[in-house]
C-alpha cells in the first residue's frame, strides 16, 4: 500500500445492491484505503449532477439508513469505511443513536457536508468514543476559523479539504493545485491529522497532481460515472489512480 | 422607516431562536455568511443606507401601503376587520420590501451578481425588478414544474433582464430551486449575492429578511392606533416560509395581540397532500436551518402540495418554529378548497382579489370569525394580489 491514500466514494445501493457490493470489493482489491459510503439524501446541496442522480436512483430503490448499515456490515472487516450523508437523516434518528448504530455496522466515522465546525461543536457530545466526525476546510476558509476546524479533527479523523469553490464533480481550474498546496501547508502547522483532497478529482492525472499536494485524494463523481458504465471501467479508473499515487514520494 | 432595534427574542449569536435556526451549510459558504452578517451589522447603523432604503420603499415599492377597513367583510363576519394592503406593493406582493433591502445590501458588499430561488415567481419577479433598477446581473432558479405553471412570470423576469434557469432535479419545485441556488452560490461565492426570498435558510437570512419585512407590522401598528386608538385583538397571515407573517407579527410580539399563522392544508391530512410544516411536521434540518419540516421516516424531505405555489414548501422559517414553541403565535391550516372559497368571498365582498397564498389568511380568519365580538379588531394581511392566479381560475372554469 502506498503512502498516499486513495479514498473512494460510493452511493449505497448504486447502481443496485449487488453491483454496489461487488464495486466495494473491487475497490478493496485495487487498493482503496478508505471507502466513503453515501447514505442518499433527497436534497444533496453539496453534490453535483452525478451524485444527485445516483442518490435519486438509490432512494427510489429503497435505500435507507438501516439498509446502508446492513450493506456496510456485509463488507470485509479489513476495509476502513466512513459514512457520508447530510444532517437530516442522522438528526431525525437522534445523533447519538445513529452514530452508535453506524459504528456497530463498521463505520469508523461520519462526513456531514452541511455541518460546519460551529454546528459540529454542539453535535460533538453525542459522538461515541472512537467514532470520528470529519471537519471540512474550503479554499474560502478564513485563518481564524482554520485553527478551530483543525482542533476538531480528533480520534483518527482526517481533514476533508475541498479543492474548489463548487460542488462535487465540478471542473477544476488551473490555479486550484497551488491554492490546495498553500492551504495544506497552513493545516500542517495546526494539526497532525491527515489531509485528503476532494471535489473534482476525475482522472489519474488529477489524482497524481493533488496526491502531491496532500496526504491523499477523495474520488466520487468520476468513479460513480465509471461504475454506471460497468465494473471493468470502474476497476480500471481506480487501478490507474492507485498506480499514480504509488509512484509519488 | 428604520430597521427595528435589536430584536427582543433573538436570534442569538449563533443564529438560534431557542433550538431553531443555525447554519447548516457547506464550509465553502461560511465565510460569505459571516461577511454578510458583519456587513449587515454595519449598514444597520449607516444613515445613508437608511436614506436609500427609505427612498426606494416610498418611490419605487409604493410604501406605506394602506390599512383598509373592510366594511362589508366586517359586517358579514361580525367584528371590525382591517386588511393590510401588501397587494398594492410594486410587483404585486410584499416580496419587494425584502428585495429592495437585500439588493442595497448586496451593492454595499460589492456584489454585482444576484441569484435567487422562486416558487410561483413572485420573489423572482421582485428580485429581477430591483436588479434592473440597480443595474445588477440577475439569475433566477425556478423548478421546471413551476416554470410550466407560471409561464407569464417567467416572461416578466426575462423582460426585466434576468436569466431564468429551469431546475429539473427532485420535485422540480421551490425546494429544488433553492438547492440549485445554493449550488450556484457555493460555486460563485466571491462575486455573488444570494437573495433569499423568505425568513428561511442559514443565519443571518431569517433575521435579515424579518427585519426588512417588519416594515409591514410597524406601519400597521401606527395605522391601527391612528384609526382606532388601540391595538388589534388578532392578526392573521398565511405561512409558507413565513416572511409576510413575521413581517406583520414582529411589531406586535411585545403586545397582547394574538398572532395567528395559517398554513396550506392542501387536499388532505396525509403526507404529500399539504404543506403544513408547523401543524403537521417535526423538527428537522433543511436549507441551512433547524426547523419544523415535513420529512418521511427515512429523513428524506417529503413531497408537499398547495394550490398556492408560494406556500408549497416543506420547511418554515425558524422564528415561526420558535414562536410556536413559546406559544406566542398559533398555527393551523386551511384546505385548498377553503382558500378558494375565501378568494371568491373577498373578491365579491370587497373588490379585492387576494393571491391564493393570502386567501389562506382570509380563510383562516373566516373559519374563526365566531370567536370575535362586534367591537373586536382583527387585521388580515393581504400579502399579495390575485392577478397571477386568475389565469388558473380561467382555465379551470373552461
């Protein structure tokens, strides 16, 4: 396994239950370090068209919190995984109960993109021990908030560095890599937590470029799009990304 | 006209009204929200801002609007009823009060591009109108379903120079238009101002929109005291997101006046047939705020329905959730049918066709008219005019 991490996002139950399970095991075989499993939400404001469409498909086929947990519990124990969803599906079940159930199903943490650090503070008390909440840093994050955000990365949490101003699957501009390098440097002065870059990472070349800037990359939309075409193109994309990342450092 | 002094009941520094409100949005937007908050605090104390706002509200938006004693409705109902005539505002509804204020704020913050969501198109038209007046670029997000239902408003927005983007995701209505506007804002946050149309969304929007709409209630308070020398016993207003209701309630919160919000009961009480979030919803989180929400047990947002597109929203402003919790305001719903009956009733009795939204307020009052004695004073907020809804009646009539 390379030093640079590859984090893969999959929407639970997309394109369907069995292909999701096969995609997850392909991911494990191809050297994905952390699997981010998306519990689909009806109003995913941080997500672009690909993840919106995948979420809609999964919701229509009846994917719920409980079924997502059941799918996770069937995956190989050795594959670290984190639950990604929005605030409401967790809130309606009670933070504490939902987090504990997620931990029992093999999740080591949660990613909630509509919960900034100010709101995270009031949810923190409901977090079971050993279950982390992933804080976000964006290119627009101000220096005073950055230190507060970095302090909340505890219990094995990584920092989710949003590469660009935009939603998942957006096109990355030319200056983004420089900006990401600069922000990562500032984060390093504040915390030892690993920094993974996500949003808009589509190709193996992107993975290489951003893998160089930080500790790893998060891939979502492009992997889902590949999976929509079939398991073979999906496996190929991950393999290429893994290879590029392994060649770094 | 001035912005109200520091609010009595909130929000607190984190944007909460009791347990409701907050800022549940992606990190990318946090800096913009904090800038908006501090920019707003600055203009509250800025005399030239107040002068500009006053000028636009009087000359452009048509304020003050009358508080009109509805004699025939009064004698039919058996008490003294006044109508607050927001239907006489420029663009046909109270929406312009907020748009004028926020557009001026956008200019002070150096933003030359404005985006907004719209349901029926009233907020979209009001936003496009002030954007034209101030020479700002304007993009309006509107659900494809609403674009189809409200074609003339789409045309109006385009006449005013706005770009209208059809939203095809989800239920293709207001909530999805708001999702898409948020996605645009995340992408263009540095040059774009998001002009939210209701007392909804992340802090500080519920506070800002309330402050700009509170002119309705402060005017009504002055007018009723001048006419009658006393405050009303009750006020009725319709509640979708809740901006016209908060607008008229706010000045009366310290008084003993009963505040009554009327929600859209649609065609039935089961989920999907109404949009009565306060009467039938549960606490939830959507569009940046913790509030009463209509959601299915999985946590996904439920489908909603109302004959009035402006009430067709699964959430509600957090301050209403708080007023309900504190029992300072009371909320119930009337059906599509009751609202339609009230529309015809007011049109025939007073020669004032209300918007279908405002017809809910009239229907709510009518339902409760027997609670009042002859000398009791009641104000009903007519938040908008019915012109936009008349084509629909015409088509149904054929």
